[in-house]
C-alpha cells in the first residue's frame, strides 16, 4: 500500500502519506502514538518499498508500544554539519571518490543524495577580547589559521551536488538551523507528484537536537553515520522508548529557561533516559516559547536522550512568523500538520512508555558543575557546594585537595597593578553556546543586568576574561536596537565571534601573567559560561572548576569575580556611591524582558541578517580553488590528508588473539577524554609530529582545526590531560604502559610499539563509556591506534554506533560484572572467541590470560543493535562498505 492522500492549499494540489490510513490498516489508535513516533512513521513512509524500508518496517513503527529490541531504519531528509566534524566527513567523501575511481568506478558517484548544509562555526577562538575590534581580530586569526581547510571546503562546495556552506562569522550551526534553515514541512517531487512531509535531519553535532523545538525530528550522529545518510544509506537503531515529560505551571520571576534546562537535565539523568526519545507535553509546555523549548531540547545529550521532541503547535507557527519565514511556509506547516494528525492536541495525551512530571513553578536559579552538566547546584548553595568539592574525592565529583587549598592565593602584576587571585576566583566568564544564545529572553536579560550594573558603577575584576559569542547576528541586531550592547561592552562582553567558542574549548589563552600565576601556584580557578558542557579539561587546561549558568548569571558572576559568594545573600559588588549592590538589584523583571522582546525582536531583524547569509563574508568570497572531481592531496599538508580507511581487509580477518590492553578506564569516560580537542601541546605526540613538519608552535592551531589530518588526530586520541588510565594510576593524562618492556609512554607511542609487534589492542572501561558530544574521531582515532574491541559496562548511544561503523567490536560486561569483579588488571592478554556469524546482542566468550598462565574466562554481550551493525563490522566499517557498493553498481 502507498497510503497516499491529497489536499489543496492555495490552489495547489499536494500529496502526503496518510498516518490515519496506516493506523487503520494495522488497527492501532493514531492518537495513542507519541508525536515523535508519528514523524518517524511518516519519514519511513517517504522511503517505503526500498530495501531498508519494506512494509514490515511500516507495520513495526505503526505498532510501536513502549519500544522494543527490533531495529528501525531512519533516513533523514537532510544533513547539517559543523566544520570541526564536517571537514573530516568531507575529507572522507573526497577519499571515497578517489577509492572508487581507483577501483574502476566513477568518482562522481560519491555525491550527497540529500541536501547537506555545512556551517563553519567551530574554528573561531577567543584570542582577543574586551575590545571593540575583538571580532575583527579573531576573524583575521581564524582565516590565517584555517585558510588551507577553508580552501578545501571551497573546493568541496564547487564539486559536490546538494552541498551548501554557510561561511565563518555567521552563527552557530544549531541557531542558524533553528532561525533559518528548517522550514518544518518540506516539499519533494516523488513519481511526478508534489509530496509534503516533515523536515527530518541528522547532524554531526550532538546538540542537533535543538531543532526538536520546532517539531523537527533529528539528533546528533558521528560524521561517518552522517556520511552514510548523505550517500543514501539508512541508519538503524532499536525501536525507542518514548518518555513523556509533562511540564506543569509557569516559570516564576527570577527563573529562566537555563534554570529549567539544568533542572530537566538533572531530573532526566536520574531517570536514565539514555538512548530514549523524550517528548514534552502539558499546560506548562504549551506556554513555553520556542526559544525556551530550544534551550531544553538542546540539552538532550546532557540528559542522555536521543532527542527532546516538541510537537508542532501554535507556538511553532508564531516563531516561524517571528523569524521571518514566509506566510506560505507558515500556512503549509499549519495545514499539513493538522491534516496528517501531527499538530499538538493538549486534550489527548499519547501513550508514553513512562510519564515524568516537572513543575515549572518549582524551578529556581541554578548553575551546574564543577565538572558535569547534570550536577545542578542551587544558586544559594553554589559557594558551599564549591568549597565542599575542593576537598571531596574525585570519585564524588571533587578535586581531592587539602583544606588549606581554600586559603590559597597568588599575586601578579597586570598593567602596573598588583592583582590577587584566590581559590574559586573566576578566570573566564563567557556568554557562549547554542543552548542559550538562541534565546532572546536570556540575552536581553543579560543586557539589562549589564545596563543596571554599569549605571551603578560596578566593574569586572581584571583577572576575569570576558567574552560574548552570539549564536547569530540576529542577537547582536536586537541587542543593538535595544541599546544594550554598550553596557555589555563596558563590562568587557564585546562580541568576539559568531560561533562555538568557550563551550568547546576555544576559549583562547588567558593573559600570560595570569596563566603563569595559576600554573605556578596550581590555583584552583573557576569559569562560568552559558554553555552546555563543562567536562574536565574542556574549557581551558588551567581552569579546573567550570560552571554552566544563564547569560545574566554569567554577567553577575563576572562582576563578583568568584564562585565563593552567595549571590542570594552577599553583594555582587560595591556601587560608585559605596552602596552594596545585590543580585536582586540587578535582575530584570519578567515583564521588563517581555516588553523588550516585543519591541526589538522582530521579523525584520531576522530577515535583515539572513538576506545574504551565503555571501556576506567577503574574506570567504575571495578564496579561489581549482575545479576537479577528485581532490589534489598535498603531501606536505598538515591540515588535510587522505585517510587510510580503504586499505583492504575485513574485521572478520582481524587478529583477535593475544590482544593487549591499551587503556583501562573507570566510569563516565567521555568523548572529550577520548577525542583530540583543544590546543596541541608542544611535547605531545601531535606537537612532535607538527614540529617535524616544520610547523612552529604558534601555528599549531587546535585539534579541531586539524581534524582533516588523521596523522595529527590519531596522535591526540586518548590524549586529554585529565584522562585517568588505570594502567598508570600514578600519572594523569594520556599515557599508558607497554607491558612487554614496562615502559610508560604517551598512548600513541605505546600503540605504535604494539603495532610494530603486530599486536592488536582492546580497551577496558566502566559505565557510560563515550558519553558526550558525537565526536567521530573518538572512534576513528581508536581504530587507527589498532584497537579491535572495547569492553565496557555500558556505552553511550552515539559512540557505540561510531565504534561499530569503524569496524571496532563493542562488548558489554554481563550485569553486575566489570573488570574489578572479574579480577582484570589490564596486564593480561585477551582472546575473543567469535562465531562465524555474530548475532544481535549475542554472548561471546572472552579469555584473559595472566602472565603466570592463569586464565580468566567470562561472557560478554556483543553490542550489535541492528542487522546493519553486523554488516558494518563484517565490511570493516561503513565507509569501505559504501565504496564497495558503488563499485559493484558500476560492475553490474
């Protein structure tokens, strides 16, 4: 059956796939299906009849009931990329073109088959700040550092079909997606008919979920999975449970969307929604603006969900109008969503796997930290919480310092003035990240707080590095129209760039005097940022305690200069007349914020800044490159290299005996720990490599900027300065032990020693291995180091998928078992006993042999979650599989 129905809109006949007809055929109540499942079903209908979407898949989704172990395919209508993860994805496409051509196929057969947008937003770094010219200076340095990457992307833009690039200094991928790219409902020509269907997508950034706020189903994936989608390959995942989150009441004065997002993150992490769909509903949901919904949808990776879905309703239509979409777009979204039962109905609650209630009127001002986004701290408790964390053990989220640490201080001179910093003083205060900068209420609140602070004569201490990185030029537009930018600038919050900065580790250097003082005294300094990630070592190597906060609280703490003040009771600072000024004196009222939004956040602002979004950057327009079907690799390039993923062989032929342990980890090892990120240290393996290639230390740039060079990235894998390898408990950082010689070396060097000995490797880990951003290099680097398998207590969804798609076997300890209970020290040699055909979630035998000959034998679960996983592993990964398929199409 094709389930096709028609309706008319503005004298145009439009076709669609009727969800009601599907429900009727399979005798299910459509109103009982969660809205996210309805969109998933509608998406499957657009591909029905293809190999990945037979009729049984339609039936399976239609009969959804609280999830299942059965697999579901998903092929989105488009893909979004950011440049850190997008560049290596495009490098892989270029490499695949060359591989196909060498095997006798047509290079042009490797080409995106669905629309792809790449937004360059992850390369700007906060080198200059607190000046009117900071934006220009940082942009100049960005182009200076990344010109070679940008030339490569310019080539890709010219050679690949269905591929657009939004240039640097435009905005953050998720905010541009929300404000401009997504139309919510799209048209597509199928069999000479004009069909309409919901916009769906995947993105190479875990916070792709922000688009869920518009009723668009999508989530973050690794670059390799995104490439598969671009090439017409469906991705597979097990039928998800859908957790309904009922929002009740309204936010009270003083509480904002960030506070709500942190509360939701804390609550849902405790409820273990990892790998599940979350869907919002209830009276409180209906009252939330799209900007507020975007703030909580954005944080889905932090609470572990695949998505945080917000069904289409009147608020959706209001936002489309506000953000300058055409009246035709708004009419299409409304008509189609209502026609096909995708428009939210508050009177009928779908059947969810579980319902969790959150009262908005109980939300209070909060921060999260000092190491994890789910560790919410009430504003009134931050001082006490930080001081307790200083002395708390590391396994309790603390820093394991002596009590004397609380009395530590250091002095240094800045501009002929002696400055003192104490434990808990703030080195970085940044308004940054897609989570909050898309929200006019939060940004205007920060501006209004700054206005009152400046008028009262307050100032920011000189040791605080301040920055403002709006998610799009729209933000600057309405802040300027509202007359608030001068006040933010007076406090040092000048615009430093339009992109992801501090939240991803592109915070840039502190002043040399400050870095030297913190480093020399090992001072436990802090940061406050309006971001979504604060894992150890992420924000800045010298700043150990990092707290997520709303934009207005970032400004408030910048003024206070320390996290060791209770801003609910102690003054933020002293006014010019000597009066103590409290946070309550500075925070704007809800009514005041709403009036500013009504007056200054208008469709005209959006339309003005998106009118020439693809061509506004003149520096980008000047880049020239030759047109060719395949890329001309430069052997001496330290930015772009042809990766060795197509050298032949399958995972079935990989040696799975005499495996050595490269690393043994505890719980919650994140992709930030695994994947190279941030600055490249001079004496690190990557730094040594660059120096050998005549790159000066000042030009090392960041790992993110060099993701197109596998030689750099594999050297930085597992190289995080805060990673704790239990094989070398006496040393913190990316080191390991080469057991045959007993040498303790950087992990890369140990891996290369084993490679020279033809010894395969494994990794042992605890719970939630690979949590965090969808970093494909966490899997690619692991592959290139020679790791054949990872045995963990549990995996985060995206990283598990990426491991399989790089030909690495993910194995899970049985319940109540782990390395410790089994007596595995990591010194053993391992053998994996695999059947010829590995089944989904099949148990296999693992044999670990100690040096004295004792054998520890145990069972582990193969974390193949779909039939596709089996194929990817058999073919040594998804990229070789696609190349093989394209060549076979030519042959046959």
